[in-house]
C-alpha cells in the first residue's frame, strides 16, 4: 500500500498548516445552520405565528444558538396564511438563503404547497401547526410536531355517547382539517351507537357563524361538535351563547382548537363546562409544563402558550437534536434520518416521532373548561395514551 505513508504525510502537513482541520468537521465551518420559519404573522391566523415564533425564540434563549459547534440562525417570514405567498417564500429561502430546514406552516394549504419543494430540494420540512392527516404523505421530507385532527377527534366521539350524547350536529371549517375532523368524529360516533344528524361547513375566510348556529338551534341535537382553526374559537363561543344554544339544552363539544388557550380566558363564564379533546393544555400538570408556561409567560407578558406554541417549541427541539446527531454537519437526508424516531418529554406529555409515518404519537386528553385561580383553563380529566394518527392509510 504505497500511498498510505504519502496520505499520512499529507495529513500531518495539512494539520500543521490548518490546526482547525484536526477538530470536528463542523468546527472548521463558519457558515450558520439556517432554519427558515414560515408563519402567518399577520391576518386571520396571526395568533398562530405569534405563538410559534415566541416559542421558537424561547427554545433558543434556553438552549443557546450554537449546536455541535454550529451557529443556528432563525429566519422568520410572514406568509399572511396565503399559500401562494408561502410557496414563494419557501422557494426564496431554499434557493437564495440555502436554509438547512424549513419549518412553521400555520395552515394545511401552506404545508401542502411547500411539500413538493421539500422533496425536490431534499430539505426537511418540520410542520409545527398544520394538522390535516395527509400532510406527512405529501413529501417524505415532512416531519410533524403538532397533531392531527383525526388523532384528537375520535376521543371525543368515544366520550360523548358515554355521557348521554347520541344525536350530534357537526360544524367545521370547510377545508382539509375540518373535513378530517368531521369524518373521523362522525364515523367513530356511529360506531359507538350515536349519530351525526347534520354536517355543517363554514368558510375558512371571514366566516359568519350566526346562520349556521341558528340551524343548529332548530335541529335541537344533544350536542354541537365544532372544529375551527386556532383564532376563530372565541367568535364561535360568542355566537353560541348569544343565540342561546346552551339555554336550549344543546351542549358544545369541540376539539381544543376552539377552547384555544390563546383566547380562552377572554371567553367568559359561558365557556365553563365545555368539553374538548386535544393534545395540549397550558394547565397540563407536569413539572416540565409548569416550567415551560412560566418561562413563556415571563418572556411574553400577557400571552399564555397554546398548542401552537408547544408545536413550535418541540419542533425546535427536534431540529436541535437532529443537528446534534449529525455532529453539526447537517445535510437533508442525515437530518431527516435523525428526526425520525425521536422520543422525548414535551410540555404536553411523552411523545415520539413515528419513524414510518414521520407523524407525532402522543397522549390525547379530555378536558373541561374550569376557573382556576381566577382564570379559565382546559382542565384535563382523562388521558388516552400514545395515540397514533388514525388517518394514516397504512
Ligand atoms: C390547522 C390550522 C389551525 O389553526 C388549527 O388549529 C388546526 C389545523 C390547519 O390548517 O391544518
């Protein structure tokens, strides 16, 4: 093997000239690891952007901006929740900024237009908010830190018939996550001996709930099941109470998107007793969550973290862990491999990323709105452990 001594001599000379080369590969780099975080910071979904950005910055404040010797840079862009804007921003971030990871995605249409770009450029896309089941199947580079609507809806369809609710009207936003919620809730309710008697869909943009709620009043079901995206829950609650549906004996049951921690405290006593199912409550009683909520509220006075914040916080943890696994080297496929299968304790409880589906597996909680220390919270009273997305075809 005559070339070996030559190689050794070359290496010795190289290390003598450039001592930094002897260290980890990442230490020789000065280029930052870039996370392109695309969020709705203005418009109807602005609370999603505000929550996720605050949580991502909290993660970095707590864990530093250097990972495995590599500087991490967060680049935040506002897509105003318009998918055409999301696509243009994602292209710019990949082509011009050469981001190592794409993240955020406030609504499903934004995630769906970004997925092909993630595939073409081999860039991991960490979906921190959008929650339609099929998003993870739109690209092998998608990994999700939020939840899915089927995952949280079936728990409520199990709870309802056990609690005297058989006849239900559903009311959902008329786009993919709403259709997921409607479908999985009603199928499961039917399986449990109940029935959805009417399925109402309201427009995503600028919805007027009043005429729909009037219909519900006339239909007199045992309960109204609602899904609307984060930010729209307070309007539904207000209209529900103003139209006297509660007085007419119709119960409101919902995914936790409706009794959103971002808005819940402002909904008033009319919200007391509303039952919802979801993966995160700011009132989750674990020590880790108590620490998270305190730190978040200290860094963002007047803002309570909601399920969007926890999706952003955990998404950042997943990216940091993946970068660590590659010893700072990064690379789309290596990062993706390191994102799959991660297991950790989140402020929401124990979670893992299913290596096959790249979706998050987590507890789903049944919660009741209660007043705690003068404030309204979703207080958890039952736990369904380790729920996989029931929407996956496999
Ligand atoms: C989606 C958006 C939301 O704000 C939410 O609460 C659930 C789902 C979505 O578009 O996927």
